[in-house]
C-alpha cells in the first residue's frame, strides 16, 4: 500500500494517480477520513490508558475505607481501556481495507490512458517480412513435432499443451541462457514454491482486480502463482534486510493463470495459456535506487531478446494498464510476423515501496530507523518466447534457424528441421 503520510501531506497527488489509472478518486477521501478516525481512536485509547495509570497510583496510596470505591473505578477504567483498544483495532482494519483499494502512486513519466496509450521508448531491428508464405508458430511447431495442442486439450482442457522433442529442448535452451545471463549479472537463482499463502498473494497485489485470474485451492487456502514474483516478494516478508548492496534473485518456476479476462483472444497456440514456465528477476533495493534498478532490469531483458535475434520495441505502459502494485512498467514486445504486430514477451515493474509496506519488508536507514524497501521485478525468459523465435527465424521449407547464442544449449544444432 502507499505511505499513509501521502494522504495527509499530498492528497492531490494521490487523487491524480487514481485518476490517470482510471480508478476511483473518491476512495482517497474515504482513506483520509479512515486515517483521521484511526488517529482519533489511538488518541482516545492513550488518554484513557494514561488516566487508568494515574488512577492505579491512587489505589496504592488510598486508605482502607477509600480503597473499595477506587478499585471499582479502576475496574470501570480497565473496561474503558479495553473497549478503546478494540476501537483502535477496528479503525486500523477499516483503514487497511480502504487503503487496499488505492493503487501505487503512478510515476510522473507514465502516460495517462489505457492499453493503447503507451509511450514508445525505443525499437530494435525491423518489422520482418518474408518473400514466401509465412507460417505461424503453431504450424511451424507442429511441423517440427515440437508442440501437441490436441493432446494437451484431451488431457487438461483448452489452453493446455505438450511441448515435445525439440520444443521442450528449445524452451529449456531459452531458460538456461536466461539463467546464465542473470548469474553473470549477480542474481541468486531460486526454485520457488508455486503455492503461496493468501497474505503473500494479497501483499503483492494479485488479489485485487485480477483475482479472477488466480487459481485458488480452497481446501488448503493456498493460491497457485502466476509468476514467481509472488514467492520472491514473500521471501523476505517480516524481515529487516541489508540492502546496502541490492538483493537480486532469479526465480525459476511453473506459472498458472486462468486468463479469465481474455476469452476469445489468442486462443490459437501458446500466446495465452494456463500453464507455462518462467525465469523471473526480483530486486530489493533502497528506495532512491529503484529507478536505476528498473533501467538495469530493462537492459538485461533487451540483451536477452537481442541474443535471440528478435525484432522488438520497448514501451512505457500507460497508467490505466498498470497493475495496482506498479508505479511504472516497461514492456518489451517482439514482432510476430504472422500477426503483423508486436506482442509482449517481457515486462519489468518498479513497485517502489508498495509491496514491501504490505509485506513488512524493511531496511535500516542511516538514522537507525527502519523503513520499507523498494521492490522490482522483470521477466528474464519464458515459454511465450517460442512464438517469436519460431516465426522470426523460419525458412521457406518450414525449418527454423537457431540463433547463434542458443546453439550451445541445443548441442550445437543450427537448424530445426521439419519431421516427415
């Protein structure tokens, strides 16, 4: 959640952030009122407790005749203090509930608007075309015996699939190259849990407007993660961490998404599926280092896409298309020839102190006090990259040229040949 002091000191900034997100502005006034109620409840509790303490000293000094009346008054004061303490708890719960409806403060550079209102930051390569009838990734993968959609549907239902043979090997090659890249950049690799507690899922902001896309196991009250960002954010929950040097992790996991809001979109192939693999970067840094870390993650992502010899563009995602936790998000979209458009392959978000404040992850400042750290996340490699790699490097006979950087991970294989 945002820092409550922003509500008191800069309410117009919070209102503006909500407005450009396309979210409720009225919730800001609700939060200000709830914060005032909480502070009033705390003040009343402290007043009553001070009176109780003063009265207790009188009981010890009272005569035998005065003591029964004073003890009765002390009992009444104790009940009042208990009631005031309960009122503080109720006021804090009410404030937490309304604060949970306010998104992270949007970075000033983020454009207003929705999905189509992004700002183009840069492009790399060309929008590739072919002098032959280009195939899409499904036709190419099926020709290579790399993908089996029909059996995926038979076994698990729509938007599931089998990667087979060279398809499985190619995905693993992408992931291993990503792992080598993040290791060289100082990240600590982790295999993360894919089931997490509600408080961790809530703390990272995934139980808000996109809760319908999350798989829940009611019998265990656990959630399947759609990205290892969730587990990585929870890794240091309720801890005081040393971020004099940033803490950088790379989580390798299978991810699960309902894609509930995507009915009818991209149902062919593996662009939007319920299960996929991903290598996710996650950083804990001091708040004043967050913007530099964001650029660092973006640069690493660009190196990965260039290693795969893909054409892409980098966009600054508009405020209305940000998740509630992100202050700013860069997407890198690769050119997909069969669709004649760019499709997202990576994203990296600066969540400032929003997640850490919810998860109680702190660092010690120069004054010795504790304060929330900043958290950032970004994709290093994922299954969806197969789409752009197959289509970009296809050849007239349905074979696919392997980018040079990927060849060592495929035993030196230079071309993926169709299977008769």
